[in-house]
């Protein structure tokens, strides 16, 4: 298994009790993750410094509890890509940082070809793979059923082109 460890603006700091402590740029978030089965925090003090914590509701969904005022959105970079991060009402931030290994693979494959590459990105969310493929020179058709996610992807494409 490849690990996405080439980030400079994202870090998984700790994980325990069904939650992960993450640093997104200069902002630290606690988000639930049912795959986290470890019981003990390796750095309990770091958890106390989180800027926001996503709290699940007993009736479904949840909400963010802000310990510090956060911007509505902010940028993080992965190599030459720039993404807009926004805490959403369903615990997401608009990016799956573990997918960076796939972006690297895709970029390498596209750049190594000596022909035009066309990519159809289905269920494309906010466009991490779309931005990666575009940065490597492919033409991309980005498809998502949510208009909001497609608009967010356009923001990420624009940010990746202008925030290098």
C-alpha cells in the first residue's frame, strides 16, 4: 500500500476512538472516522489545541464546534496543486488527502505518454483527480451529480492554475 506522505500542507497528527486529528494548512480539525479502531491517543495535548471538532448528532449528520474562529475557506497545496478547504456540515473538508498517491500515479502516467490523453472523471467530487490530470496536460471531463461539488471543483482548478 502506498501512503500519501508527500504533503506539506496536510498532516494526520493522531487518531483514536473513531476520530482523527488533522492539520489542514495552519488549521487543526478533529473529524470522525469509523475506521479508527485504536483506543489511545499518542499525543493527548495536541487534541486540546484543535481549532474545530465535528460532533456527530444522535439523529444523523452533525455539526462543527468551533474553538477558534476559522475562515469560511482556505487553501492548501499538494505539490503544484492548490485546493480550497471548507468544513462541511457532513464532516468533510472537500478533499481526501489519502488520494494524493493516486494523483501522483496519474500525473506520471499522463506525462509519460507521447499522445493526447483524455480523462473522464466520474463521481469527481471537488476535483482532486481532475486538477492532477489537468496539471499533467490531459483534457478532463469532470462529472458529479452535485452542482455544488462541480462548482467547488471549478474553484480548485482555478486555484491550481493561479496559486502556484
